């Protein structure tokens, strides 16, 4: 099965509609088609094979190059510019790339012939503009993203045009669609939370407002003064925006519809402040393997279902295994992992995808994610999930962030240990007593380490294995 190239479709049906806006330049779908055709011409001259790497920030040129790659019939290999040289070269080798386009500001002295700066690529004389592929096959791989690496072992996730399409359809059925929608994209486009916005923009015919970096005052001014209707955020961003609004007392533009929150749940205090400020928050759950959100919590349910990520979207089926592992069926699910043909079948059971997350469902059918199966601690025979402890201590006055990991213990097997980001240090007794008020005693950390920041991946998730490595030193 195939579908018309989404860029060509939008350029044909609404050529004058703004496709992308970076705050300095706006391109209509018709403008975009012309520019992408020229970029495809340059790309084809290099004969780069069936995949092209992108090392990119959220720039207008990165957006155009992404569309040029898929519109030339090739797959994008998205690479994280935060990676160390060794990690980056490992992914380049794993994806067998002949060409990786690199934003000039991200260039490194260690980059060899496989890499090419944007400026060098753009200086190529155009022999001729090339026509864009007329259709996308739904089973064709559009993008490859390496998993965020919270366990330290990234894998190349294959994402087809069909995966992206059904993800966009499910999102639209959940959030609704307006002809005036404009989605603010500050999430990195090399991550699914960012790139999915670009793909939705093409599928919906919606304006994408690109922002290169999260700066809370800049983002607030965009939300106040520009016609943005939706913004994707992680908890850190939402907390910063709420704090900023409390100081500025500025209301967002009248058409703003919601914050789409991923990467973790948010506490009642922040949700109540959002309600007071008339900022709807839609919490959601998804992953690289499902092309973003597949489960979401309606804004009107946010306060009565604190901690829940919601109910399955229209195209998603959900159930729990006997051990409480979250199992899914969705047409947005990846067909597999690059060069690892046995990996996806190993994650399937009777046609259901094993997410590796442990959760529970309440009587109303709302899902709660308790933690990762591979992050679960077993202390004295009791199962402990770090997220449960973290949610309790995040409510403690003065604590900004907290991460809990397991430490080997000769008596109990493992015990929880907490890393805190805080303006001040508290006595261990004070924190333990607080924990006893809210948690079973075996869940309360006995040791607390103060750090300047927590190690995170590009999506804001804590890289616990780094903290565990620090404990073993």
C-alpha cells in the first residue's frame, strides 16, 4: 500500500499555507517544494546510497534536509549531537552510512570523509532540480532512530511511513484538528517527540513553529504573541513555563489548546497551577518504537487521575501480562531494529509487544506506569520501582529533582539510594522521616547524594546506569 508524497499533496492542495516558521523565515508548502527539489538534486549527485545521516539542531535547513532525504526515496538516520565521538562513529558504522550531513555548528575535527558540513553540501552547483518521489510506500522505512540509551545500549529503531501515518492519525483523533493549528517544536528533531511533529505537519497540512533551544522567556513570548495552538513538553519544560508565568502574569494567546506532556508524569501542584492559568495539559505515553504517543490522558481528567498516562488512543490496544508488564498492539509499532532481526520477535508474545514497562490499570481503564522492568529493585524479596519513590520526594520543599537507583546490599540484596538536585542539603534523618510518612519502610532510601544535575538523554529521561556506575566507584 502507498500514499502520495505528503509534501507534494500539501503543495498541491494548499500551496499558500505556511508549512514551517523558525521565527525569522516562513515557508509555504509551495516554497518548500521548490527548495526541497533543489536539495534532492544536490543529494542525488552524491550517490549516497539508501540512507543519509543527519546531525542536526532544530534549524530551518535541518527541517528542509530531512524532507529532502525522505522525498528522494531514502531513509533518514537521525543522530544525536550530544554523543561522544566513539558513540557517534559506532552508530555511523552500524547504519553503514556513506554520507552524514552535519550542521556547521556541530562540526568536529574528528569527522572524516563520511561527514559533510551543510555549508559544503549547499555550495555544490545544482546540475538540475530533481523531482520528488511521487509516493511513499507505507512499509518503507522513513527514519531510523537510535533508542535513547537509558540502559546504555542504543539500537536503531526502524520507523516506516505507515508507522508515522498511524501515529499522526491517533494523535489527531485524540487532540482534534483545527485548520489553524500551529505546533511549537522545541523538542529535538533527532528524537521522536520532535520529528513526529514534522511528520504530523506534513500529514495534517499544519504549520510547524521551529525553535532551536528551550529558553523559557523566549518560549513564553512565542506562546503569548504567536498563534501557536499546541506545544510538546517534558516535565522540566512545563515546570519552568509555569514558574515563568507566575512571575510574568502573561496569558498565552487565545487559540492555545494544550501542552502535550511526555517523558514522565507531573505532580498535582503543577497541574493545579496549570488549571488556574488556563493551560490544558494532556499527559501521554509512547516510545521510539511506537513513533511517539499511543496512550494519553485527557486534560479534563488530569487532576482526578494524577499519575496516570491515560487510556489507549484509537489505534492502540493495551493489556498487562501476568507480571504486570505493559503489552501493546498498534499499527505505529516498528517493524524491527536495524541489523538485529531477532530483537523484535524476542519482544513479542502472541502478537503483543512487550514494552519493558511495568504498570497497572484502574477500574476506569486508566494506565499507570510503575517503572521499567529492568530498573526494578528487589529488596528483601519486595519489588521497588524508582519512579514511585521519586514522585514522593519531588514533593519535598526545596528538592528540584530526584533519581533513585538500586545499590547492592549484603543483607537485603538491593536497597534504594537517592540522588538529589536541591538548593540546600537536608539531614538524612529528616528525609528518611519524610519518606516513612508516605512510603513503606523498605522503599525509603537510607543514603542521599547531592549532585548539580542528573544525567539525562535527549528526551529528558534519567540515565540511571550512569548513577549506578558512580555508586560502584
